[in-house]
C-alpha cells in the first residue's frame, strides 16, 4: 500500500504557504508577548529584591534597637538589685543594732563608781533658770 502523492500545484502551494506563514506570524507574536512578560517579571524581581534588602535592613535596625533596649533594662535591673541589696544589708544591720541595744538594756549592769561620781557632780552644778523679763 502506498500513500498517494501530494500534487504540488499552485493553489496547494499557496495554501501551505499561507498556513506556514500564519503559524510563523502567530509564533512571532507569542514570542513578543513572552519577551514583554519576561521583562515585567525581571522588573518585578528587582523590586522584590530591593524590598527584601530594605526589610532586612529594617529587621537589623530593630534587632539593634531591641538589643540596646535590653541592655539598658538589664543595667537598670542590675542597679536596682544592687541598690536594694545594699538597703537590705543596711536594714539587717540596723535590726542587729536594735537587737543588741535591747539585749543591752535588758541586762542591767552595775554602774561603775566613776559614773556615779560624775552624776553627783552634775546634780550639784545645776543652775536654776532665770525668769524672763517682761518688757512693756
């Protein structure tokens, strides 16, 4: 079985040429649309990359601000803790002093003879107050 031969007469060649030309024209138009779309995509990609860089820089600056703030808060907390630790020690020392005074007062000690003699001299040297002058 053999295929029938296509006859290459002028109308048939014009038809084939028209079909091939039409397909070529359609493919050229499609290539132009694809090139335009590709150009838009490249521009969008560049914009996105710039936005990514800008956001990355913003994130870095926010992180630096956050670290600086965290450092400040940590320093304030350390100063606060040191101050109240110092106050606590002073308060405990005052409490110990008060406890010592209470125990000193609670345990009566006999006064030495020198203290008794000094108190006797002070009682003798007491001066009576002078009445105020009334000026009218």
